[in-house]
C-alpha cells in the first residue's frame, strides 16, 4: 500500500514537471513572436529574424508532441505565424516552400481549434503572410506558363483582396489562357469596377461579350473604355467595327467624323468612313475617303479593293444617265477600277474575290485571253 502510494506520487510529480515544461515551451514560442515583431519593427536583417523564428519553432515542435498542448490553438497559431513569415524572408526557395507548406497546414489546425477566437490576431497575420507568398507562387507559375497553377493561386489572393486591380487583371489573364472565359470575364469586371483604365481590359471584355452574343453590353463596355481613354485608336477601331456589325451606321459615322478631326492621318478611319458612304450609295464620297486612306498607305489592300468596287458602282450608275459622253465616262471608270484591282492583286495574289472581280472587268472589256488566264488561276487558288 505504501509502495503504491509512493509510485503514484512520483508519477504525479513527473506529470506536473512535464506539464510545466510544455508551458515553458509555449512561453518561449510566445517570446519568439514578440522578438520577431520587434525585429520587424526595427528592420533587422532576415538572418536575425530567421534565427528568432527557428528558436520559436524548436519550442513549438516540443509543444506539438505533447498530448495537451498539441490541442491548443495557440500552439498552431504561433507555428503558422512563424513559418508563414519565414516563407517570405528565406532566400532559399526549397526552405521557403517548406515553411509555406507548414504554415498552410498549421493555420488550418489553428482555425479548427480556435473556438473562441482567442488567437484570431495571429491567425489573421498568418493568413495574410500565406496570401502574399501564394501571390508570389502564382506570379512565378504565370511566368513559367503554368497558367492552371497560376490561376488557382491568384484567384484565391484576388478574392481576399478584391480591390487590387492588378491582382484581378492578372487573374483574368490566367483564366483567359486556360480558356476559362466566364472566370476571366468576372475578374476583368472586378478590375474595371475598381477603377482600372487600361484600354486592353475594355477591349478584351467587349470581345468576350460579343462571343456571348451580348452586343449591347459589348458596346457599353467600349464606351466606358473610351470615356477613360478618349480617342484611343484600338478602342475606337473596335467600337466603330462593332457599331458597323450591329448596323448602328449613324452612330458610327458621327464617331468616325469626330475622330478624323483629331487623327487626320488615320487610314483605317478614312477607310471606314468610305465604307459607310459606299454602303449608303454615296460612291463619290467613298472614293475620296479611300484615296485619303491610300495617301497614308498605298499598299492598303482593303482600301484598293473597296475603291475598285466604288468605281464599278459609279460606272454602272453612269450608264443610266442621259449624257452624251457617258460611254467615255463609263470606260474611264472601269479603267480606274481595273488599276485599283491590279494593285490589290499584286499585294495579295491569292485573294479569290479580287481575281473574280478582275475577271468581271476583263469580261466587260472582251479581253478573252485575260479572262481565261485568270480563270485558270482561280481554279488553282
């Protein structure tokens, strides 16, 4: 009886000593957190800070193994904070990644055990550090063209910092690269809603809306982009083309005329203005516009092709006029159409519509040899 009592007393004493030892380890770890925060405030070098962290982690390792302290949220909160910060400052990539993985697991444990939010401050700080590291990992994956990994990382970070337009933009680009178009559009929208001005964002969003057959939203998106980037050439061109595609001709014409006052040498604007005039039956004005476009670029294929059509249309119209020299005018216009088409054909000899139109002109001129030659070429294209 006496011996049993002695053994029980010794066991109790041992348990008491062990519990005291584990509490002292937690105290050491707590002190490491305080020392680290002071070191950060004093802007000490990373070597000093890693030394403090390692001392704290040694104490935490012991606490992790104890049946009592391993169930404390504080144990894991301290570990997550120390390892998450170490992952940011350790210059050895392997060490940094090990610290990061440890921090991710530790913060999960801490959150699951922290029923009364006693350690919410440390958990929040750890989570912040983890997100910063995750952003670094996402950026690294992006530059290595691993867009799936980059999107997974950056998406989580962006969702945690929705006001960061650069994060939203990078996340959208990653989603675009993995063809996750709805996700991409969501993050482009986030960037737009938070004040991004980059014109390419508005362009890309508009393109996505067009693919979704939402032309109204696409037009509104381009208009929003132009409000922030007045007379931006790329936005303007996309906007005008979309207006033309949706048959908003009067709006497109007003926009083109306004932009031509600012960009007098813009060949595309002159071409589009000519195209609108031509569509409205005003071939004479269309010819002038195409000529202005060709003044800027004499090899502008589209302008040459449309110019030839405008001359042909004008030639056909001249036949209906009661004029003495209408035959001469007709032939002169056909010649001009031919010259424009020949130049277009030199620039792009494989364009079928150009060859077909040349066949039409040579047929009008009864140039049988030319017609046969071009028909042979047409069969080869």
